C-alpha cells in the first residue's frame, strides 16, 4: 500500500503525507495536528511555505473556515 499524496498549501508541491506538516482548525485556531480528526491542511517543511500560506490565506481556504494563526507555529520549522 502506498502513502497518500498531499499538496502544500504554500507552494502547491505534491508530496507524500509523511514529508509534510499537517495543520487542523481547533476552536478557530490553527494547530499542528498529525492525529487530530477533521480537515487538514499541509505545508512543506520550509518556513517560506508556511509564511506564504498565511499571507495568501491558504489555510482558511483549505480548512473551509477562518482560522487564527499563532506565530509560535513557526517554531515547528527550525
């Protein structure tokens, strides 16, 4: 069985699910969630992709709701 392919909401690159970071909306706040239920949005493991997704409101589109983005999430990329 092969790994599911997902797209980065920042740059659009397609990659295996394990290569990307997954985010979900929890109570209107964007959180990192590999096992959380619900709709997920993925980014590459590059800070530039995360920042681009935030500036283009790609998380809101992918998760189909308005989410607040905590800047502490950038620590996942260091």
